[in-house]
C-alpha cells in the first residue's frame, strides 16, 4: 500500500476560532501551538475509544518524529486486547473485567509485542456493514468463555483459545502477517520498528490523594483490567505536565469523564459551571474552582469516572484568558460543527481527567526527577 496522506483539519491551523450557537457569538478561542494531527475518525458502535484516542496519538507522534502520515488500524489493537482479556478472564475463573473498554496502555502493550498495522491491512469489517459494531461479537465471545468455564471435564481442553480466536477471525478477520508499507513488505512488528516508535517512551500520569505522590500505583478503575501502573502527581503538577507537553509540541491522551452536564460535544465545549443548570451554549459561565480535595471526592463517589478516552492536541484561550484544551474526539467529523473537535476548560480538566498518557520528554526535568524517570 502507498502511504496514505490525510489533509489536516483546518481547525488545527486556525489562529482564531469562534464558536457560535443560535447565530450568536459565544466563545472566541485562540489556538496556541497548532500541533499537526491526522483526520478525525469514528469509533462507530463500539466501546473502543481507548484505541481510537491512542492510535490518533501515535499517528500524531509519528508526524512529530518526522515520519509519514499513516492511517493505523484501531481495530488491530482491539483484536489483540480481546485475546488478552480472554486469557485473564479464564485464569480468574470469570471474575476479571471483560468487555470492549480499555486504557491507553493497552495499545502500548500490544505494540511492544506485536507492532502495529495499517487500516488498509486490517479494517476488521467482516460482518456485512461499513461501520464497526461489536455488541453481537462481544456477547458471543463472553458466552464462549463462560461456556468454557462451565466445562464438564476437570481440565480445560488445549483448543479453547483456538475456538475463541476463530470467532474473532469471523467477525474481524485474521491478523495480517505482513503488509505493504512504503513499497516494502513488512510484518506489523517490522513496520513499527521501521518508524522508530518506542512504546517504552510513554508513561501514564494521574493525581489522587488516596495514594502516595510521586509513586506508581495500580489505578483502581474497571478498564485498567491489565493492572498497569500510573504515576501519581499533585493536581497542579499534573496540569503542569499537560501544559508543558503542549508547549513543547507533544500532544497527549486524555482518559476521563464526559457524562457531566457541563460536557457538550454538540456545542464543542466542556466546563464545570457553578450553576449546574447554566446554558453553556450561550457562552462562558462562572466555573467551580476545582482543588485536589474536591477532585478526590468526585472520584470516590463515582461522579468523575473513566468513561471515555480522547486525544488532546492543543491549548487555547478565550477572550477572558481562560485556558481550554483542544480535544480530538472519536465520534466522527460530522458529530459537531467543529469537525469532531471540542474544547475542555482548565477546571473541567482538573476535575474530570482520570489520567493522561504522555511522552517522557513531555515532562519537565524537575517533575521527571521526582518520578525517578
């Protein structure tokens, strides 16, 4: 396959962006760094936002590294995750989390062992539609695993994994052994290594008071099914990492909550209004000031949960000097008037960011030293 080049969305190079509602000017946002990224995609009817956000991040990292513009397969990583989840589900006798959700590190863990594939090499659309739909497949996969665990024999057969993988092959297609990339026939691992992309260059960072700061811990959210470690920073320092990253030309992955009333993808903004009934579509409103204690409270009472991953590609300011984080969603270009992007305020990020994934070089020297990186 020839390298596929996508036009970068015009929104990524606008110096001044105006959001409007009902024909009236509501927000004026000035993008600061204009980090180059790839086109917005849609996860369709699947729970694979984690793969879409992280794959977009990797495509953007490759651009930052001076590589070509590649269209990578999100479903390649999802397929590999389904395999790993099945193994753990059986090992834990059906008591492990199984489903479509995941985290940014699931992509990196797959790349570390298997590399990555192009969209052309693995579109994963083998069930008669032109959009992704995993509901039926997920139900069949879990029913298969539950049937295996209810075996009549004392020992599992040595072929249950083959049967499970065959279901994935039927729905998603077989994983490609090689693909044509830049006029070369490469395996997924060879493709990844040829780009110079190193999954070990990336870390996940969070901020919670119930764990020691500057130490890694297993983040207690259901989609961290692999029990990976996250570095814990004070809230202000986690925000500092976000800002330093974007200033230095690095984007990052956002894992957080999008279920609050202040999140409006349709209107392209997300805030934390003092008045929960405030109409944010009409313009900026007074926001709550989020500190570490309030953030912890909302995490502990399950108000701020990890229900969605997205890709942060820029920092912008409104006419009042309020920072907003430009966010690339995975709900398709036609999901709002901003081509699938939205802007989340600083207070929204302070409250609703469960974790971020960044390149180690996107962390300032003093914080890296505190983390022992």
